[in-house]
C-alpha cells in the first residue's frame, strides 16, 4: 500500500522570531514536541504541519511560514482534529486543529496573512516519539493508543 503523504522538508524553530533551521531528520518527543525546537513545551502547538501544495500555490518555500513538517500528498486541511498520523516508522502525531495565520505572516509578504486564511496548516501534539526524516511516509492510523 502506498502511503498518502511524504515528508518533503523538516524545520526547527531555534527561538522567537528567528529563521527556521532546515534538518534532514528530527526527533519527536512524546508529550513535548520536536527536540531542540522552541515550541517543544507541551500543549496543543507542539508541531506545525503544512502541505507542500499550499506553499507551491502561494509561491512559498518550505519553512517560510514557520512550519516544522512540510508534507506532500496528504491534504492536511481536510483531516479533522483528533486524526493520528504515523510519520516514518516510529512517530505518531495527533492533529489538534488548524493554525490561524497571525499578523507576522505579513512580515514575510504583505497580504500573506489573508492569503493563508484556512490553509496555514495544522497543529499537532506528539503521541509517540521517534526519528522523523525527509522522505518518510505519512499516513493516518486508526486504533493507535498511547
């Protein structure tokens, strides 16, 4: 069976308002987020995912809108909160809801906040930790328990 999605880029946020750092692999930590990421503090915003197709449509590059995982072929915006995604062979993320674009998007490009309404990506929390690599498959899983 071919998975519906693929990780095409990984980024970590080193600190508030600092440029994202591209990585070939990251470690997801259950209940916390991505190791060495500024947002790895628990809560519902541990990881931000976005579809490459959205970035392409807006003429943006992976990491520009501060996402951690850029995924191709999944249609993240259509998946409801509570959906669990297996990323690679170890990590499981649970979608917690859409990410609302903030005014800082207009710092990237004037009007970008409005362009991203309803398509800024989705937030997730880490249910099961493990390595995530560029090229890893991403697919929804059912009946995964913590």
